[in-house]
């Protein structure tokens, strides 16, 4: 039986409303791997609205706490490494070694970005006027988006999401329709660790 993936919006797996599907094909064997929802403008708007609603609360978390969430995601990735590696091989045609490297590097990258929680600082700038200093505070920009290519499908989820999340932004991710199955597993991981909705 072929897997039919769902959208992951606002902390929940949501059925597709328009019943249009994209077939994910193994490029080596031409076997049908899964079907993913085609998605609509309405689906994208729902994901962005959820991210907008969640963003102020996410930004209000201390950066160190946001970093802890990245570490939890990294741990979840390491636990599911064999499944993720096999998925990237099947949907993208990568060799086993390259796919495994991508999975493990993704987990390492999330841990690396988590450490930036301690380095995400403002500045004190000297003023031209006596007895005055200028304080520069960094502020999140809000909702960001990540539109992913097929060639490094798993690592680029983290490459887009980790900097956004650590700096207090939220993000909506759209995987490549050629290699979306690894993103479905990523959504399962963030769901299982309880990443806040949105």
C-alpha cells in the first residue's frame, strides 16, 4: 500500500482538501514511493497564519530555550538515521554513504546552531555625544519561508529552519516535490518532540 502523506500545519497532520496528489518516484527503479498532497494557496496561507500566530510567543522564549528545541530535533534525527538514510537513497538516488552523511551532518548542524543561542547578542555603540551610548537590540523579523531543492533535501530543511528558529522567527517549509518524504519524517520528529505549534 502506498503512503499518502499529509500537510503538517500548526502542530497537526492535516488531510489534503482538494484530493490532488503528487507521486514520488524512485529515480533508479521508477517504483512509486508515496503520494504527497499537491497543496493549494489556502494550505500555504494556513501554514503562514499559524506561523504568524506562534511567532511572538516563540520570540519571547529565551534564545537558550530555543536552542534546546534544536538539540531535541537533532536527537530525534539521530534516532531515525537508518530510516532517513534509506528514504533519501530511495527518493533522491543518493548513495548510501552520501545520504547517511547528509542525515548526520543535519543533526550536527542543528546542534551547532543551538550553540548560537549564547552568541546571539546586541551591541553597545559609542555615541558622538558625551555620556551617551546607543544600545542595539536584535529583533526577529517574523515568519520566514524555506523552499527546498531536491539535491540536499534533508540538510536544507535545517539550513533554512535552524537560523530562523534560533533567532526567534518562525518558518513555513515547502519541500521539493521530487524528494518530500524526508521532510515528512522531519515533521514527524518535530511533532514527536512536542515543538510548539506554528
